[in-house]
């Protein structure tokens, strides 16, 4: 999975995020739009777009968008 594909899905799923506003180094938990609903939305996005089940704790253990994308990729590969 390419990081840009993940970023596009992430930006589209989080209400209020504009396309192009997130980079791999973005600390997503520091975004103004990040709240408990964003966690649930991210879980749903990972399932729908990448067929990966994430938990809230796994998401919250990540710091950057790259960390989150790496987690999704790792789970896609069954690691």
C-alpha cells in the first residue's frame, strides 16, 4: 500500500480535513478534528478501504500518519 493512498482515505474519512492537509509526518492526534468520533471513523475506514481490523488502542499507540499506515500494512500482510 502506498502512503498517499492511505492519506487520501484518511483525509476523506475525517470530517473537516481538507485534501492535501496531511503528510506522513503529521501527528494525527494533534489535529483539531481528532476526537473519539475520528477514532471510530478511522477504524471503519481501515476496515472498508483496506480490510483491516484496528482497535482504538492500536490507533492511539501510533504517533504519525506513517505509523498508522505502517500498522495497517502490517495487518494486511498478517504480521
